[in-house]
């Protein structure tokens, strides 16, 4: 499909916007149920969206975790048939019981084309970066 590039970027933008705006139902709906997640802040790989959502709920319950803003820059997309690899730099402002913090990270999100031609995230990897 000739518009795959734009369609994947639209899926990435929707995922990022839902995250930035605190729309957790929309955010988690962007991921396949069996998506995997690797975060530098978590000591192990998360093997499903449900597992990640439970961890998010724990952060919310224990630390009053909230995303205040998220900006995406230095974006790159690789199309590989029914798979796409999206990488970018993210600056995220969060709030917890400890106060507000600005995080500078690099992120990779792997998308896969579903049977209905939509693009769904199947893997996310987040690592710290220096400013």
C-alpha cells in the first residue's frame, strides 16, 4: 500500500496523543493484547498489555502517577512489509507524589498490520537519553 507510511505515522501519533493526554483506555487500545514492553525503569520485560496496564494502575495507586505532557521529536519510520519500526526521542513531563519530573528518553515502537489493514503496536522499548 502506498499510504502505509502515513497510516503508521497516524497510528503512532494517536498512541502518543492518548499517552500525553492521559486517555489510558485509548492508549492501551493502541497495543495488541500480546504486545511486549521493555522499560529501563522496570526490572523485567512485560509480556502483555494487560500486565503493563496493571503496572500503570499500581503506579497510579501508589505514587499518584500522571502524565502531564509528551513531545515526540527526531522521528524515523522503517516499513518492513506488514511490520513497521518507529523510533523517536520523547520528552515527557510526569507528576507523582514526589512532584513533577521531566524525562528524556528514546523509544522504539514496533507496529504490525492487522487483518483489517490497521496498524497496531506489538512492542515498545524505552531507554534513557541525555539532553
